[in-house]
């Protein structure tokens, strides 16, 4: 899952981003509305977490510009927490609204719920005897729990939600890594190899030469 966090409080943004990365999400940061709008139009995100009171371009304008475009979902995260503020934010096109201060666990759950809506995916993904509870972050095969790293889980989730379709290495890199990922690195290939080995036999991940990978 790839998230764009548009927040001008640098320390808070870094704390949130670090926490979300620990949860297996790829996170890009933006500190103002103009840059955030540019990144949202340049990269593919599952969820955009958007502050309202932003420099250069107000969060309301960013939300209005992004609402309804693409499959991404918008979560407003702001100190403006009155009922009228929530109504205004949702009217602008936000899909969810969370006021500051907030519980980080709740933020994670709301982001995951929005991502599932964006991808039309259930909470528990299943492919044959392989299951992935995306809320509990537990992967099992034949009822055996498989310990995976956060990045391996991110790649597996993308492959499982593709429902047997081929996913290119470029698409995996774009959705499971952040904007600082090296497009010429072997990160996807190495992660797929580790994931294939951990999932066991018979192999579940197929390499489609010249196209990508599918489960």
C-alpha cells in the first residue's frame, strides 16, 4: 500500500510516516499544498492523508482538486474537529475525517479500510489455501503461520488483490516502495525470491517472462 501524507508539521509528519512504514506501508511526504497536489498527480497512491491548514495551497483546495479522480481515497487529518468542520471536509470530497489529537492505531485502521475500499478488497484475502488477514497482518498457508517482513507483506497483498492477473515489476515498485526507491535496483526481484521461498512448495508465485508476476 502506498500513502501520500500531506502535513506541514514536519516532526509530526515524520513520526506518522515512520509509524506507517513500520506497518508495511510505503509513505511519501509533502509539506505544502502545491507540492502535495503535484505528487498526487504524478504518483499512484492508495490513500492520501491530508491536513487542512497547509501553506501555499489550502487543504480544502487540494481535496476539491483530487476528489473523485482515480481510485485513491482521501483521509483528512486536521485539528479542525468540530461537527461543522467534518461536514465541510466530507462535502469537499474527503472519504474519511480524523481530528487531532488522534490515536495512531485508529489512523492505521482507517487507512487500511480506505485502501480496501479503493481496491475493492476484503479484509481477509484468500487464494486457495493461502490466506492473508490484512488487519491482523497474519499470513497462513495450510493453517501454518508464515512470518513475513513488512515489505514482503506489501508485495503479497498486491499480488493477492490482483486475483490472478499479472503484476509488473514496475507496478510493484510503484505501489510497495516510496518515491526514493531506485527503479534500477533489484529490490522487487529479491523480495519476490524471498517471498516465494517462505511461502513454500508447491510454488505459488509465477514469473511471467517479460510481463511480471502472478499468484
